[in-house]
C-alpha cells in the first residue's frame, strides 16, 4: 500500500487533476546534397542523384540539441513565456519555472523537444510540445527555418572553400601577367624599339642583299681584269662599286653591334627582349590555366548544393495527447511494484539467514 498503491494513486491524481494538456507539433526533414551533372556528363549518360550527407546530418543533429538554437528560437518566439503559459504553481512538474537561465531553458528544451534521428537514412523527426497547438507549430516552424539557415551557411562555407584556392591562384597569375607586361612596356619605352627581332631580321635581310651585290661586283671585276687592260675605266668603276658595297656592309654590321641609342650591344637587347617576351608568354599561359581552373571550381561548387528537405511540414494539433497519462501511470506503477518486490525479496532473504 505504501510503496505501490500510494505512489500510483498520487500520480494518477496529479496527472488527471493538475497536469495541463499539451499539444504536439511534428516536423521531419533531412539534409540533401544535389549534384547537377554537366552537359557533357548528361550526354554521356552519367547522372548524380541527390543523396543525404551523413556528416552534415550529424552536425544538424548536434545543432538541434545545442544552446545556440535554443537562444535563437527564444529570441524570436520567447520560449520562456510559451512554456510557462501554465504557471508552475498549477503544474510544477511539466511547466517551465521562469525566468530561469539559458541552461535551465536548454534542459527544459530537452523535455519538450524530442528528436528522432535515423543514422541509416539520415532522416530527422521532431516532436515539439506546448500548451497551445499554435505555439507548438510556431516552434516547429522556427526550428525548421533556423536549421535550414544553418545548412545554407554550411553550404556557403563549403562553396567558398572549394573556390578559395582557385581564386588565390588566379590572383597570383593575374599579378604575374601584369608585372610581365609592365616590364616589357618599360623595355620598349627605354630602347624606343617595339620588337628588336623584327629590326634584326630587316638588318640581316639588307646585309644578305649587300653580300649578294658584293659577290656579283667581285665576279664582274675578276672578269674585267681577265678580259681587258688595266687602264680600262670600267675596272675603276667596278672597284669603286665594290668599295662602296663593302663600306655599306661595315656600316650595317656596326648598326647590328649597338642599339639605336648606342649604349649597349644590339644582341644584348635582343636577348633581354626575348627573356621579357618569354616571361610574358609564360605568365599569359599560367593566367589562362588559372582562369580555367577558377571557372571549373566555381561551376563545380554551383553544381553541388546542400539544402534542407522537409518530408513532414510542421503540423497543427487538434487534440491534446500529452502528457501520456495512461503510459506514465503504468510506468510508475510498474517500477514501484518492481522496487517493492525487490525490497520484499531482500527482507525475506535477511529473515531466512537469521
């Protein structure tokens, strides 16, 4: 009577006379990762269906039990007022005792919000209790919105991580290309030469022409010396022509030996220009590769997105089913009976030993 009947009767009296009715709102969702295939993959028959991300779901599961979510929902809806709508004097067991600290509110959150997590499928279901069905639905809706915002933040961070390295590489390649172009422009301004290789080709073409003319003049001079007298005026004219061509060749070779300003060898200028042009070409190729890598990383990040998919929208209860009075009374009676039975067995065992 004392250990079983009395506690059961007291519990029944409290559950049916003092405990306030509570309404439940249910909401269920899961984290989905959508990978949209590119056009080439689609044409090739390769498609990626959306699936759940276990790591993201684990993070969300911890978030649903954490103080951050409780504080966010409390700031938006005032959980203290909602869960103390029935005063603690009327229902000291199930009502929230205001004002209470955030830790008290988190502890009461664990009593009012039941989380069911299936790690195999990645589905999360919540049962939220309140003294008013509209309040329970509002809390469920706010939990869903805050969870969705958290998953969107995770997706943004993952997207930024995916393209951050490619963006840094692109910035370095662009800076390198700009430096190469500035150096080449400074060389052209200093030497007043746009492309020394073109000037060299022109000078070499002129030298080749003069060498050919010199060869023709020497052949003509040899023929005249063999077929005419030494006093023939044509020999003098050809010798003068040979001398003029040789002088012109010497002058052109002198031009190739120094720059237009006369301060350095033309070959050195050509070598410096080729080095600068090679640096610019390499920087341009590196920039093109970095730009392609950045575009690829950005497109890949856009194709992979996380979102929160609700398979159960926040429900609005029409009848009070909580607290589950029959279930609670049965459990209290069962456990008090088991305790009474254990005490009786111990007492009889001690008496038999005596």
